[in-house]
C-alpha cells in the first residue's frame, strides 16, 4: 500500500467500501484481506489528490447509517408489539457491536480528520464558536446518534411503558427470569448512546427513563406503605420496610445505572419512612424503655436515612440512660456507698455503651447522648446540695489503693482504677475531687498505707493524661517529698552513728513542703512530747538546722504514729498507734491508774483531741474507765486482763475517719481556691482584651475553666473583688463594661 496521495474515483471506491460497511454493521463475514483493503480505501479518500474527500466520505457514511437504522426500526415494528422489548434489545446488541467495529475501520478518518477539526473547551468557554457550526462526530459516535434519532425517539414512549411494566412484574414476582437481561440491556442502551459526550451524557437516560421510573416507584412505595400499616404493627412494618429497601437496592443494581441507586433508595425512604415519621417517633419511647434491641436495630437505619429523623430516638435514649443511672445511684446506703456508686455507674455506662455498639453501630451521636446522660447523673445535685460524686470517687480510689483492699489481685485493682477514670472524666467539679484525693493520698503516704507505690504513680499519670500536668503537680511533689525524706533519714542515721548518739528508739521522720501537702493547721494542738521521744525530736532539729539554715520545722504530731510494745500482760503485744495515744500509754509506766484531768494536764492536749484518743484506747480495751462519761475525775486504769489472739494490732479508728470539721474544711478550701483561680483568669483575660463587656467576660471565663463549672454568682463576686483591688474598673461609658487597669 502506497502512502503517497493520489487521484481517487470516489464513486467506485465508495461502492466497494459500502459493501464492507454493510458487512461490518450487520456482523457479516468480512475477510481480513477485504478489511485491510477497505481500511486503505478510507485512508486514500482522506488524502486524495488534488482535494481530500474526507467530508464527502463522512456524508455518505452518515446517510448510509441513517437509512440502515431506519430499516432496523421498521423491522422491529413489523415483528409486533408483544415482543417489542426483546426485538429492540436484539437489534441493539447487534448494531452496537457492529458500530464498534465500523469505528475501528474508520480509524484514520476519526483521528486525522474529525478530531483535528473538533473545537476545544476554550472555544466553548470564551464564546468564539459561530452558532451555525455543526461539528462532525467520530463514526462510532455518529452511529449511536443515528440510533438515538431513528430508533429510540420513535419508540421511547412504548419502550418506557414496557420497561416499567416489566420492573413492576419483577417486584410482584411474576416476571420470567429471562426478561431481566432484556430489561437491563434496553435501559443500558439509553446510557450507551450518549456515553461519548463530555457533558450531559446521562441526560437521555434521566429524562427518558429515570424520571418516570422514580415517579412510578414512588406510587408503588406509597401503596405498599399504606397496605403494610393496615396489616402490621410497627415492629413488623419496620422489618418489612427494611426487607423492601434491601430488595429495591438489589433490583437497582440489577437493572439501573449506578447513578440511580441512591435516588431509588431515597424515594423509598421518603414514602415508607419520612411520610410516616410521626408514627415511628411515637414508638421510640416504648422501644427504648423496654430496651427492645431488635426493634431499635431496625428503627435506627430507617430514621438515620431521613433528615432529622434520628434526633428523637437519640433524645429518648439519653433520657432513658439518665433515668436508669439515677435509679442505680439514688438509694445507696451503708459504709461502702462510694464503691456502690462507682461500680453502679460503671455498670450503667458499660451496659449502654455495649447497647450502642451493638444496636446503633457505635454511632457518635448516641455515644454523645451516653456522655451527656452519664454526666447529668454523676453531677446531679439533689435539692441544690453539693454534688457528692467527686468525694465518692476519691474514696473509691482510696479504698483500692490502701493495703486493706483484701480479696483483689493487683491486676483487678489496676483494672478498677483504670475504669474509675471513666467516671472522673464526667465529673464537672474536678477540683473538688483533687482536694479529696490529695488529702487521702497524703494520709496513705504518711501512714504508709499504700498497697503499691507503682499503682499510686500509675493513677496519678492517668489523672495527668485526663487533666494535664498542673492538675497533678502537687501530687507529684508529695511523692518527691517522700523520696527526699527517705534520703534525709539515711543521712540522720549516719549522723547519730557518727556522733555515737543513742536515741533509745527507732525513729524516722517525713519532712513535707507546706505548699504541696493538704494537711492544714486546724488540727495542730499543744502537746508536751513524752520524755521517751523528746531526745529524738531535739537531735533531729539540730541535725536539720545544721543542714538547712533558715528553714522552720512545724511538728504535726497528730499525723505521727509509732509502735508500742506492751510487756505487762500475760502475752507480749505490739500496737501501732497514733502519737497522742502512745503518749497516754507511756504515762502508765509509772502508775497503773490516772485521772483524765491528770493525763490532759501532763500532755497539754486540747479537749477534742484528748477525748478522741482516750475514747479509742478505752474502746479497744487497753484502758478501763471508772465511768462511762470521760470527765476530769474519771479514773483510767490499765486493763491487766487484756487478751487477743493476734500479737500485732493497729489502733486506727481515730486516725482514719475524717471528722465533719475536716470535710467542711475541704469544701471551704475548694471555694477559696476557686475564687483565686477565677480572679486570676479574669485578670489574664482583661490583660489581653483590655476592654470587655460583662456577658462576654463571663463567657470567656466559662470557656477557660476546665477543672470545674463556676457559678455565675461566684464570677460576679470575683469581678467585684478585682474592682475593689483596682485590677479592673468599670468604663465611664457603661456600667456593663470593664477595662483593665495597667
């Protein structure tokens, strides 16, 4: 084959080419030699000399395809209306395959003539295209356009009618299975004839078929919904609708273009769910109250698909969890209220978290409802009383971390402490928890009651992760003090050995920073240190002041304890007791009986401390009293008949029970800390903003208060206090606006 342009007789060449075109388009037997010759003819016509004949070839081919499709249309009509879909489909399958082959035969015309003449996107965008310009189509596109014009347009109404009827029969289960391929193929032809278009390639499919299909489907769904509501209750209705949605989704994938899948589902959801939303919402409360998991699992996906449909269900779930939580923690009684409270709330949280995971697929909206409900229960304030949750949680942690947590393995304690953080995260008044926790931690460290220092550290790290370093700063400093005190004791022991000092007792001391430990000064009482302990106290003071010049030691005797060996009984006992109790017992070394007045005068204790510790010694039967009321004249005597199966005992009642005064002091301390915290926040905000209106300032304070939810009344008092201290002032223009005083 010569590539050089030459003179070509168009009529003769076209006559030969037309025969091959007919064979290709009808899927006839075209030999490879004939194909190659006709391929060369297309090339020769496109590069003919002296003038290319490509446009004439295009016109003749177009006319041929036009006549061919018209003849196919006539043939389909002649075969009768009853098999119109089948005949159309068969003609389309054959024609679409043939036009694909023809497109390849005309490859040179398509690539070198038609594509080069096509207008660019820029020409369309910037409007440089004359209105009367008709672009030539590539042969494959031209063939599809001829099919659309001469086959689909004349038959469209009848085709769509038969398609809708076929799909309806499929819904009713009366359609033969062989019809499915025909229905799908006919629908696909509406898409395929315009696939070549860059824009609007689904226009014919959407206008011709999808629109009437969706309308017909909508009517079907309305009728189905009305029928099902008459025959079924709501539970059965939801199951039927769920099955219907699955069937329609499967049918969409089997027959329709993928762009229609979502539209069909939305139409079904609109008529079978959204139109009956009030009915479904009306059943939500009963389903949630009965925790009917199967019904809820069916209800959730139906409501989720509808705009604002699931909000009512979320509200009912939240209210139900709140009610169940309040019922679980309302009537708690006994000494272990803290354990009952925390474990009841953890049980409620776990139960409904599992329910949300199982029934609502872990939907974050429902998890948010769980969080709000748990937060509401945990921060509930009955009759405007102070919320007890922070204190109860602190006591629960204290119970787990003490040596007395019997019957639990280390792993079990670790798991429970980790779970307690779930409750902690819901607490609004985290500063109250911090106060109680730090007081209890201090007692555990001082009295050496911690079960494991590793567990203590791990718990503090969990709190730090939840609230940040500042929240646990003092807790870390308490641990540091205990470590420093251990080193200090080693140095003191080395010192007394070096100086050959004999103390007569084993003596250890804890030196604590006043700012880090929540010990307070309220319990400090005058106390005459017993002679047996005085030497140790003096020697340590001398040692400490030699090492740390200028520091002052304040002795907190009410927090000290020691071991006392009793040798006057039939059996030797070792008691661990508080220093004041030990001092009382040491007085009986020289006398078997003393009056209360004599003991109090010797030890110089105040009445409250004296009464508390004397009572504990009488209660544990080490001492006997001449009268029930411990007054000054009451004679106390050693109980020479005392006996116990154990030889090591601890008198701890007076040490470990918090008095109402201590509780009140903790609450008062929290209030004072909050006032200082809020004042500092207000000053920082005003320093950065310079001028701020009252409401805006309160909102800023709220948004920056992480550890507790401040009361508006407290914020107002703090603002007034700062005005009095001249940190801020009211602006001259408005009493409702404040400015920072530099």
